[in-house]
C-alpha cells in the first residue's frame, strides 16, 4: 500500500491538463466514487494497527494534493493562462470593438457654444438643482408668476421661503455669474433643464438649452440683433434671414422672440414652417434693470442683452427629426445615423 501511495503521489505531482475534460477525467479517476482513493481508503480498514497512523497521514496528503492540483489546473484554465497554444486559433478573424459616437444633442450644443466662444463668450455651467432665487426671484419673476406653479416646475423642497427645485432654464447660471463678477460679462450657459410637461413628439420634461448674456457699458439692442444674426448664419448658412417679434419675459425689457427664415423651404412655405416661411428658435431681450440690481450690478452704468434657445429645437431643424423623444431613447440605430456628423 505504501508503494501504491508513493506512485500515486508522483502521478499527481506530474499531472497536467489543458482542457476541462482532461481535468474532469483525472478527478474521477482519483477522487470519484469508484476512484483509486476510495479503493485505498477501503483497503486502509484492513491495515494493521501499528501502521494505521503513518499510512492514514500519507493517504490524507495524497487526497489533499489531488484536490489542490485539480483546483490549480481549473483556475489556470479560467484565467486563460493555459500554456497550451492548441486552445487558441490564431487564424480566426479578430472581433472589432465598437467605437461610440457623440450624441447628436452634444454635437449641436458644441456647435452653438463654439460659435459664441469665437465671439469671446466664455462657457459657464451651474447646478441643475437650484433654488427659487436663482431661477425666479433674481430674474424679476413676480411672487405669483405662473411659471412657479407646480404645473411647470418640479419642486424638491418647498419648506423654506427659498424653495429648492429643478431649474426650468439655464438663466440661473447667468444670475450666478452676475453675482460673482462685475461687467464686462460675456457668457454662454449650456445645460439640461426640467419642466413639468407631458412627454410628446414635440415636448419633453427634460431638454437642453444654451443661453447667453452680454453686459457692458453701452450695449444696445442693435448689438444683440447683429450678434444673433451672426450666430444664425454661422449655424444655418449665409442665406438665412432673421426677424424679431415683440414678446414678454420678466427678466428682459424689451423682449423678443427670434425667428429664422425656414431652413427647409428657404422661406417659400412648407409644412415644417406651417407655410409661414419662418421658424421660431429663441427668446431674447435687453436685461431688465431689476435683474442687474438684484445681482449688484449698477443698472445706470451698465446694460446688456440675454438670449436662450432649445438645443433639441435647433437639432430638429438641422436634421429634420420630427420626434423629440428619439433623442432620449438612445436607440443605437438612431444614434448611429449621426456617426459621420462629429
Ligand atoms: N429663459 C428663457 C426660456 O427659458 C429664454 C430667454 C433667455 C429669453 C434670455 C430671453 C432672454 O424660455
């Protein structure tokens, strides 16, 4: 029996295998129900009392070594560190790893921001979760203005007199800049905004904006018009016209809505521009003196203009995507359509 154990110990020591199957065969042979160890343990019962201790210990060593060996070989296989070159077919074609693309909304947002960067505007970002002061009060919204209503705004905490909410526009970032910095100020503020609206092909409760602000001495409405015309032509092409229509925002006076001549039909009239020849793309106006004062900027010395546009809207006009929801579903079939756009 001793020599049998010695022989098996040597066998375990030398054994190596590079497939799951070979390891399993070895396990059955050594440790299986009808394996050699089972038989040896049976024989062990008949061993004389004075040899039991020595042989018993040896048998246990053999069993442990066999178990360790099987575990080590299995681990090696699992790690792919088997040294056998047979398990790798080096002639097989490689698997190409997919390269991602920039999201179409990021492409458009970057394009908008870069146009203003070229005009000397710096990019600024701020928190998506804001307080009432930065989103409404500092921007001259009356305490009972309907935009504060639960219908439009996602409130997080209304316990204090300065409630916490999800920003409904990135004008809040402009307030933060004005509070920190004296003019001249030239910033663009891209970011995600939230409004409590039903999701449809044309509206979403989450969307993206780029807003801008320019404050200095003697900034005029004409400066705004020229800046926005420059932006529009950089974005949509040399032949595009703009028009400004009177509008209302609490934080600008006068306020306007800016239209561009329809990028699809060139102004002749089509179903995208609803046969008007014009598409609305942004709100704008001269910063209200109350806003400047709320941010400790002298409204007698300084004036400025602000504007804000929706990134989804610009993207929609650029690529004629009729359903805004596609931008949020992240279906790779949709996203891959913009592969070459970057
Ligand atoms: N903040 C406005 C909005 O979200 C857009 C805007 C910005 C209008 C600046 C005028 C001036 O709709």
